[in-house]
C-alpha cells in the first residue's frame, strides 16, 4: 500500500476499540502463516466486541438490527503463529440507513504491522429498516 494512502486512512477518526486475538493451531497454513480465510473470524470477534461495547451490553441475536452487507479484506503482510496481535475497530462513516466499519490487525505493541496497514477490512453494514422481510 502506498504511503500516501496510509496517511489518508490515518487522517480519519482514530481506532479507539481494540481486542487481543489468540491464534489457534488450526489457524495456520502449511507455510506457517495465518490462513487468509481465518482473518474474517478475527474481524468478527472484533465487531462483536465493538458492538457489545458501544451498546453497553450483548446484542440480541434473536432480533438482529444490523447485518454485514459487504466485506472486503486487503492483505499487506503475513502473520505468523505466536505473533501477538489485536483487532482494532472504528466506524468510518455513517449514512441514513448504513454505516461503514473499518478494522485492522495491529501488532502486540499497538503499531501497524511491519510498517504496513497489515490487514484491513472495511465492512458495509445496514440498519434495521433494511432488514424487514
């Protein structure tokens, strides 16, 4: 990722929510990297914790009022087993019926992984009015 793009991302609201991620043995591929598909589960943990924090309690899973409408993930650097990492989450933008959540993987010291954005995932979410069947 170009340095200019990273600076643009950093000029947006700060990441204020962070949770540590514990890697599991089965998260690792034959090259010793965390498998790319596993990052989505790490980000799901981050989103669940984020929503629990901002709602000041657990989500009501029997009556969902938010769904993930779009997920994209950009991979910039591999993560290896045993590296201390955390998921940071922020709401990047809010519209009338949707909002955009942005997440990153950070190293154990809170820095951006290896001078890159590490792994980033913007998610498009829609609110309750779009969930009627």
